[in-house]
C-alpha cells in the first residue's frame, strides 16, 4: 500500500510546535475543545463587544458546538492545531458581533446595492485560482484580499491608498502558514497581497465548508450537509456591503466551497454569473486530497492519506450532486452559468477567458497582455511543483470514474459544446 507522507518540517517550525506542546502540558485548560469549551470560547469572543451582538443563540451556537465537538473528537490536533481551531471560531464570533454593531451604527450599509458578482466555483484544484487571480488584474473588477475578508470593517475605514499600504505592510512580514508548513506555498500559494477565496470571510453562523479543508472535521461536515445556508449568505452580502467603496466595481469572487450551496448563492445575488470549472475527476479528487492532507498536516501530526482520500471522495460526490440539482431548481433561473473545461483554460486561455467576460456581459480587456503580466509575476511552479498520486490517498481511478459518472457524463456534454 502506497502511503502519503507529510512534508518535512523546518527547524523553525519544530521549535514552534515544541513550544506549543510544552505550553499545553503546563496549561491544559487553555487547550480544551468539545462541549466543555463552548462557554469559554464565547466569553473570549465577546469580551470586547458583548454577547448581545451575537443575536439569537439558535443562529450560531449549534454550529459552534458541532465544530468544537468535531475538532476535539475527529481532529487529531496538535497544540498548534487546537489554538488554530479556537482562534478560528473566536474570530467568526467577533466578526458576527462587529457586523451587528456596524449595521446598528450605520443602518444605511444594509441598503447599499451589490451588483451581480462573478463567482468562480468548481471542484478543488480545477483551475479556479488561476482564473480568479488572472481576472483580478482587471481594474474594473474587485477581488478581495485576506484582510478585507477577515476584517472588512477595518478596511472600510481606510482610503484606497491606506488600504494598499496596509496590505503591502502585511505582505512584507513572514507568512505564518508558510513558516509552519513551507510546502503550502507550492500546493496553494497565499499571502496578504493575493486575492483570496471569499469563504475566508464566511462562517459567522458557524456554517462554512472551508473549515474541513484545514482539519479533520468529519462529524461537523455531516452536520453541515443538513444545514440551511440562507443566513450565512445574507452575512456574506453584508460583508460586501461593508466593504463597498462607492467605485461601483463588480465583485469577482472565488471559492470551491460555494459549489454545494448554489441555490442560496443565486438567491442572495440575483443575476450572479457563476463560472463552473471542471477537470478530469481523478485529477480533481486526488489533487484536492493532496491539498487537504498537506493543509491538515499543519495542525495535526496524525494525517492518514487514505482517510483524507475517503473524505474527499464523499465530499466531492455530495458537492457535485448538489450542483447538478441546482441546475434544475427555480433558483437557477436568476443566474447565468458558464461551464469551462480545465484543459480549455490551460490550452486556450485567451479564448476561454473571453468566454467568461461574454457570459458576464462585460467588455473584455486586453486578455493577451493580462496573461503575459500574470505569468511573469506569478509563474506556475515558481514556489515548487505540486506532486501527488491517487494511490497515496487510496483512490482507485476506475472505481472513482464509475462512482462519479452521474456528474462526468453530464459535464462532458456541457463542455463539448461551449456556447460562443
């Protein structure tokens, strides 16, 4: 059996992990997860802004309890991972309170118009990041950077020049994730200056599919599959309204984690242009499993590649079934959906990107020049090559193709006859 192996840690990272484990041994109460940690987490999150801003507990507490229980039982977390899990939910609860405070102090924020965004979706590793960061170079579009997603209220108080200065200052500092796990730069490069997935700003109702990419959260993911995301997407819209700078630029967004929740996305943003990327199913699932395994190895010393592969197959099937169901739902009538094959994006990028602009009813820029600039500034494999194989994750290509035929057969029809 071929086993996936986690990337080696640097001496700097080993020292960080060792210090965290020593602290956990000395102060175990600070590293609690599960049901017993809920009240302490809420207390830390609301120390400054008060618990009133969280609203009805039924809107967020069930998700908080599920997340902490799953992180404690399923996560296999090291001390750094426990801190990350705690900080993640504390940040989401604080954001929820600040959203509430912002709307109470300035009710007109909720009346700001949001033009139908362009949203790039698809399975993990289908070319969504390339397309997203390429189109983000178009000054008529606005793609959020991490600080805008983590703290939109902070960015909203800055002028455009001040915003860029803040981002430049952050970009000059060491990347904490890359310090802990340098391999992440090759698997999915990130940083303060790079446009990032808008799910970084989601989760204020404690519903966010992206949570399970960073740690093992099996029971939370099963709970999430039964949840209504309408409130979460309402908060997503509030985030964009807070960030509104009056420029009337159209939002360019991207996140594979929107794929299973397209009905709520379309209902929240009538007229949305959804760009759905598709790739060979074995490549999609295996590459996604490699991403998840590498990411999870930052916060766990016990990551089993075959376990990640099992999770990735199950989640991908769920997401793709829901994406197909959306096409036949009433909600789809308010959206424009464009299907793109990964190979078209790679082999004919200028033509393919032109199709995106046409679907979004936006006059295309000089795409050729944009591609030259992008490839020069963010060349492929500049941070290392992402290598993986399906066998590392217990993926049987033949069995996977048979299991996913409900999706791949339909996609083959959609992408073989592109709409001009």
